[in-house]
């Protein structure tokens, strides 16, 4: 196989996948399927730190893509350790479905 590429050099979908599985591993799943973890827990996890060059950048990209949700624009270690990062249901699982029609 092989080929593909271009983009920003970083395989951001791969990074987001790593982030998603890290959140699932560290966090607590809610009844609606979302998984909640604090930013501090993510930041302090050696396994994630070893796999992601830029945790904060990956979080921002994941938020843009609707994979995770967190308050504010950017999270800073120390200042935001208690902020909850939510992995949204279906996020990072490759494709979601069609969630109904939006006939506005």
C-alpha cells in the first residue's frame, strides 16, 4: 500500500486517534457514551506524552473536528489541570452516521 499524504506533514487523524484512546483509557464513561477526563490527567500520562508531540495542539484539532469538547480556546498545564475534556460519543471512531436531517 502506501501513497497518500500531503496535508500538514503531521498525520492529525492518527494523533487524534491516539488522543481518543488515551481519554478512553484514563477517563470515566458517562451514560450517553461520552468519556470525561481532566486535562491534568491527560497531560501527566506518560504513555500519551510519548505518543503525542503536542497534546494541546492535538486537543485543539480534535475540538475543531468535533471529536472532543472543552471550555475555552486553549488549555495550559497547571492553570487548567482541573478542566474537563470530554470525548464526544462517536468521536474518533471513524466516521459518524447521518444524524437526522437538518431542515432549517
